[in-house]
């Protein structure tokens, strides 16, 4: 009974695999067997008439055979049934195997198709992006070309429309240059040389004390077309008198002229000390001690305002030296000894003066500081090195230059640690040109301190000092001890080629740019 209810022959995996390779052949054989079985069955079931005839003819024989076969061997039946079950099992296994393999094949094919389709989609997107990017680049290029074209058209349009505006801006500097060149080109050499001097009015008029400008002043200015005149307390009697004197002097001069004064505030105030009604400005030491830079600017503005009202256009102020206000030779004329604080005060004072239309003048470069001695009476020397002066004395001067000072006055102090020749600074090319002009980048007018001080007159003649100062790079000479001798010496130096006329013209250009600046208005 175990065989009848599904006892099956056990096959190893190798046997199943071997049978798998013969599945198709065995299936074909099985199909043929099925066909043969079918044909045998047909043979076993002939036509009824034939069967009946056979039955009638062999009735007896058949009966004997049937009797003999009524009890077939039971073992043979069971073997046939077992074989039949095993055959069915193999067929079912092969069918499942076939289905599984088909599923695997279909899955691989599906994955392949999906990969191919995905690749195609990815490639298609890439192509679309490339095309889109190229189209975008073309559009951007077209837009840029269009903008460039419009910009060029606009620029061309602007050139046509804005031409008058452009002509107003550029010629402003050229216009000043043209004015300056018009003066210089028409000046005889004698007038050019005279234009480098600022002197007392008494030096050319022969009058002991000038308080008015009359025919003597007119004749003197025609003979010596000096660049400027400087006035002191004795020249100022009252406001109306000084105003008229300065106004007449301007009208009598062949060229624009500087009318200068020392008006620092405090003890050095030629106009305020004369007694005329002008605002009284205190000394710089007091302003410096306050620490309020606005006071320095207000002081400069107050001084510049009344000088401009009277007729002065150049103030030899402010003092940019740094020194102890109690022990230094300059006393309360300085803002103090703190270089940074002094720098701020000096810059503010310069701004205040320059805003009124009066030119300011920083003094006394490279800095007297705490040096002992008075150059009005003797030679004065400082042992400070260049680096020490850069970190201290130069700072207020640089601040004043940056604030717009028109002039810098060079003192006669000897800085032997800077200039190996130990020349007075006013005669030293190292101090004037190398440091002030080039290192500090001052492009305004450089003027000497008064050349009639003992620090100069005891060691140099007026002729020597004047020529040396011009050679050092100075633009203007202040109050030589003997003006006529100094003037003739410089004129001779230009004529014999010691000093070139081009060198004189360079200084005159700086001078006339300041003198003619108001003409642009």
C-alpha cells in the first residue's frame, strides 16, 4: 500500500540535473510513447463486428485465457504503478524547472530592457540638455552682442550729447595751465627771477617804513616785479589804511602778487597786535592743551577771514613744530609735544585758513622741535636721525600737506644726521628736494625762512644763499639780507647756465597756479 500512496524513488540532485539536459528528448520520447499507446489502444479496441466475430470463433480459447488471467501477479501491478508515479514526478519537476528557468530568462531580459530603456532616456536627456545649453548660450551670446551694440550706440550718443559738459571739466585744469603759461611765456628773464622773491616793501621802495602804496611803490614794482611783499606791525596803522595800501599794491603790480603776513594767533599776530579791530585768537599752546581740534579749525578760519577782508592772501601759519610749550624756543607758538595730537591740530588749522581763500604756510620744516638756540641770532643744529624725524617731526607737516597747505617754509636748522654736508635745511637739496618734495610728496610752493637771520648771514652772503637755495629746489626766497645783491646773483646764475631757465619756470608755474587759481572762478 505504501507504493500505491506515493512512495517515490529518491533522486540525487546530480541525477535531476542530468535528467534536465535530456528533458526535451525524453518529452519527445514520451510523446511518441503516448502516441504508440494511443495506437495500441486503438488496436486493442477494433471494430465491434470484428470483435464479435473473434469472440465467436475463439470463444472457448478466450474463456480459457481469461480464466488463466483472472488472478494476475500482485507484485507486477504494484511495480507498474510505482513506475507510473515516478514518471509523473519527473515530469512535474521538469515542468517546474522549465517554468523557473523561463522566469529567470524573462527577468534577465526585462532587466536588460529596462537598462536599455533607462540608458536611452538618460542619453536622450543628456542630448536635450546639451541642445538646451547650446541654445541658452546662443541666446546669451545674442543678448550680450545686442547689449554691446546698444552700449556702443549709447556711448556714441553720449559723446555727442555730453561734449559741452566734458569740455567744461577737462579744460578747467588746462585753462589754469593756459593762464599760467600766458604769464610765464611773456615774462622777461628779469621779471621771472624777481618773481621768486618775497621781500619787505621797504627793500624796493627805499622808504624806511611803508604805510601806503603810491608812486614810489608803482615805480619799484615796475623795476622789480617781485613775487610778493611781506608786512609787519609797523606797516599797519588802522584797518582802512592797510586795506587801501594792499589794494593799491595789487593794482600796481604787473603780475598777480602775494601779500603776506605772520598771523599765527597769540603773541605772533602782526595784524591783531597793531590794534585794529579784528578777532583776537589765542595762542596755539592753549588750543593744543584743550585737545579740541575744532578750536584749531575755528582759529584758522577766524584768522583767514579777517586777513582776506583786509586784503592779505598769504599767512605764514600755522607752526607745525612739535616741542615742549614751556621749555622749547618756540614757546606757546606750538600746539605741544605729542606729534599725533599736533598733527590733528595743524591739519584743522590749515583747513580753516584755506577755506577763507587765504594760502596757509606750514613752518618750520623739517622741524625745530626742542633744538636749543635761536636762528635769528646764531646757527642751530639737531642731531636727530632721518628715521627719528620721520617718526616725530615730519608727522605734523605731512598732516598739513594732506590737509591742503599751499606753502611749506624751510628753516635754517642744520640736520647733520640727515644731510652729511651739514648745510642749513633751507640750502640743502637733501632736505628740500629729496625729503620734502619727493618723500613727503609736497607739490606746492617751498619757501625759505627769512634769509636775513644770523644763521645764514654769518656764514653766507646774500648772493650765495639765494643761489644755493634755488639749486636745492626752493621756489621762493624770503627776505634776503641784501635783496639787490641776491636778485642780481640769481639772474647771473641763470644767464651763465648755473641755473637753467627751465628750473626757474618750474617754480614760477607752482607760484602762478596759486596766484591764478581764483581766476577760474
